[in-house]
C-alpha cells in the first residue's frame, strides 16, 4: 500500500504543478507521477523538508519543486518544438 500511496500522492503533486502553471505535463498520469517524484526531490533539495508530509512527500517543497520542473520541461519542449518546425518548409 505504501508504494501505491506514494504513486497517488506523486501524481497529485505533478497534476497540481501542471494546473498551477497552466501547462500540461507530457505523458499524462505517468508524466504527472514522474513530475511529482522528481519535483519533490528537487523541492526538498532546494527548500528542505518542512510543512505537512503526506505519503513520504513534504507537500509544500514538493509542489514548488514540481512547478519549477514543469516550467523547465515545458520551456525545453517549446524550444525543441520550434526547432523542428523551422526545418520544414510549406509546399
């Protein structure tokens, strides 16, 4: 049950980060879970573990870290998308 709970909480954190930034996390539910896990790691690295802890995640640093991650990923994907589109000429 512990791993399932962590997946659910990680997914919610990733989903919240996408919602708060107004950007979709690529990969749907799996992307949200990954963003939640990596974001919480990033957040605790930068901000430490404080505030309420749910499912092994310090919620506030986890959400802040996930928001940073979502913004970085969407920025990179947007840059990559532009590069791909510039290479093709309309006929």
